[in-house]
C-alpha cells in the first residue's frame, strides 16, 4: 500500500508545527520585555487579544461567505468557545502570571511537558494504552524538568520560582485539554474557522477582565510597548494559532509533542540574547533530557505515520 500521501501530510504538518512553535516561543520573551516597561499582566493579555481580534474577525467573516461553510449548532459553538477560553484565556493568564516570577527559559521548558499530560489524559478519558516506552519517556521528562529547575535556583531575576513554576505547570495542564479537544473539532469544521471562533471567544473574558481591573486603561503606554504588543498579537499569536491547529490536525495530538522540541531551545536562545538570561550546563542538560523524553513519547506514533 502506498503511504506517500500520509508521509507528505506528516512532513507538511511537521514544517507548520516547527514554524508555529518558533513563533510561539517568542511570546515569553516579548512578555518579559513588556514587563520591563511596567505593563501589568491584565494589560498584556488585553492588548494581545485586542490587536489580534480584527484579523480573526476578518477571516471568520470571509469563511462565512464560502459556499462550503457549515453552520454551527449552539452545542458546537459552545464547545469551540469553551476550548478557546480554556486555552487562549485561562491558560494564557496562568502563563502570563507565571512569567512575573520565573525566566522565559523555565517557562517554555515547563510548558513543554504538556505532551505527557495529553498522554495521561488520553489514557484516563479515552482508554488509550500507554506503552512502557511512553512511561519511561514521561519519567525522563519530569526528571529533566527537575534538573533544569534546580539549575535555575538563584539565577537571573527569579522572584518566586516555586509559585511561577506552579502557575505555568497549571497552564500546561489546561492547554493539554485544548490539544485533546482540538483534533476532532478542527477536522470537522476546518482549522481556520475553529481557530477564529476559539480565539474570539477568549477575547471576551480577557477584555472584560481588563475593564473590571482598571477600566481597560491600556492606551497610555510608550510606542515601544505597542510595537511589542503588535509582535505578540501577530507573530506570537495570529500566525502560530492557525499553523498549530492545522499541524495538529495533520499529525495528531500525540505526534505534535515531538515537533515542539524547537520551542524550549529557541526560547533559551532568545532569552539569553534579548533578556541576558544566563545559560548553565546543568540547565542545558535538563533541557536535553526533557527533549529526549518528549521525543520518546511520540516516537511510536511518528514511526507509524512515516
């Protein structure tokens, strides 16, 4: 049986997810730079959603006029909106709050554990079998995180490593629910339509929160803040959100974990370059173990597709 179509789909999904992960990886560094300008977490997420929303609205409207457009039922709309709020609002808030306390490198490394959570949740809710290789890989992943965590003690501008790490771990946990729910819904309704509705649903609580917090007082910052906000909205949000959902639908939720290996490495490089965050041998060792663990988690699925 010719498996070239499956191989081609995997390669295209691989490329999309690599680019998406590199774009997403700039997020932590950009947010840290915005914090330098004394922009609080509520304003950061409000600016991100406000500046990205017009793009999603335009795409959603364009898709609505297509002949192939399928009308969503209220149940389907709520499902997509719920996933969007979980990922782009709740998960993002936990992430942004955590970045107040830890370095960008630690943030990306902890977020990278989400494939292990996808694996465990898939086994709990969908009775998917976990192989011994995946068990070993999961253990390896968390050993690597622990090593990197120890390496970060006393480095850089860490304010509360434990609190920050806990917040970001919760971010990874909530994001894993989004990854699990994305595959089928995105295939059913189309990745672009799914992404637009999901992000726009998350925009509502983000803006309401900013309004309740300080009357959405987000228009008094310096030009640098708005340049950073535009990067956060377009390069670190709009572009990768379309790519990541399409990529997951092409290679599967499990396989997407291995492809995200570029994320932590790229973040560590950018954080060292732009934020002067130190890099230690122990940190790199822990990162390497995490990458090896996530690689093994998806190895069987990747081999099956290839």
